[in-house]
C-alpha cells in the first residue's frame, strides 16, 4: 500500500501499524508526535493503529524556534 | 529601613515564574550554543518549533528536548510558519502530544512571509478553537489595543504584542500602543518580537510589560551567550526601574547639589 509520509509517497507492507512503522524508521522511543489524516494518534494507540492505503501521516519533532 | 517593593512572580496560566525573560531556540550555531545562551539568559520559559522529522537521518541525532529538557524548563511550543487558524490548531495538537499533554502554547498565525505580521482574523479564530479545546494560549499579536482586548476576552492567558517585525531588531516602534495594552490588560502582557538590544528590552519593562520574549536579538548577536546575559540584566533593570517609578520630566534644570553654603555665596 502507498501512504503520504511527511508529504512524500511511501510504499509500505499492507496492515503495518504506526508502532511498526516508527520502528522501521528508527524512531521508536524518540520524542515525536504522529498525526494521521489530520487527527492525532496518541502514543498509547500507536501499536493498535493500522495504516491504510492513502493515509496521510505526519511525524514531527521539536526544533529550534522563537 | 527603606520600604523596598518586593516583586511578585510572573504568573502565567496559574504557574509562577521568577524570570521575566522568555527565549527562543532558533538560529543558534549548534545545540551547545543554544544550551549556553538559554542558561545565561536565566529564562524559565523556552520556545521551540514543531517540524516534520527528517526521515532516514534520525538515528542517534541529538534532539532539542535533550538540550532544554521539559524537566528543567517550561517548554512553549510555537505555531511559527502557520498562516491559517487550521494549521496553527493542528500544530498545537501535535505539540501537546509531543509533550505528553502539556497545554501551554504560543499561538502565532502569520499574514505574509515578508512582514511575518500577525493575521489577527485567523489568530482570533485559532485562539477560540484552542481555548475551547483546553489549551492555555499565549498569543502573538499586533500592537492594536482593541485586538488585544478581544484576545483577552476569548481567554488567552498572555497577550504578546510585537515591538516591531519578527527578526527585525527595530526595537519598540510604538510604545504608546504598548502602554494602552498594558493599562487595560488583566493578564500578563509580554513584548514578543522586534527586540534588537538590551535597551529595547529594558524599555519594554520600564513601560510596564510583564515580560519579554526574544530569540534573534540573542542568537544573532556576535556573542550570543554574552548577549543572553545582557538581556537578563536589562529585563531585571527595566523591571526594577518600573517598580521604582521614574522621576518626573522637567522643562528646566534642577541642581542635585544644594544652593545654600556655596563659597561664592
């Protein structure tokens, strides 16, 4: 299946969960936040949230700013 | 003994702070310089931005939140770069998730890229949505007292008018408007944006501002850590001068030394 990840197309195995994707990206346990189709996916639901074709996923972190 | 006015802490959304200087974390050379400048500033509230994670290059990469840990600082996520209420609200929700439910945010909804002037229509709309969702909103706005009053009425916990354009270093361009906002506000008023050097920060405090938020004035100084220290002192000096109450201005001279007893009398 294909999703939009941080604005770019990405092919993933069907049925992948948010937690599995974060693991694949080396982001497990990092200080990040996830939004799926403009809704927050709380950390507590990463493992239970399965991604679907066409999902728009945003993974963000803190950077310097004023 | 002289009656010395004991300053009250700065209270924002029920939390008390000793420092009245709030600093950003952008534009520093590296995280070491960020940490040193933040420490030298004495700031307790530190702003940051929320951005897409750089995928594929993240393994072992240092994180800003390791440099300014939420255990030591009150983190203030901003909505910099948002031009619509919708994007600002999304950003605040992401920040709340990032900081495990932390409710305090700095709302800024910008009008265009060349002025970064606040779009007050979108700002008012975002403030209303965020407050209804339980956020404590410190809001960046223009120095228009009517807009400031409306933002306070909506429930913003701090009003943060610009001194001049973000990153311009032009100081406080309209002290009279700032005074109008300060006089009417019942929540803290902080100058956010435009500070160029220490005297600008001191002036903001002498006018009666409750605090000042700055980033570029420190980060883009030739020696940021030294400027951070200067800003800390300027904020303290300006605050004390405000509390002390300045002398009246006079049209003519008034000698400090007594007239009587002069040898040529």
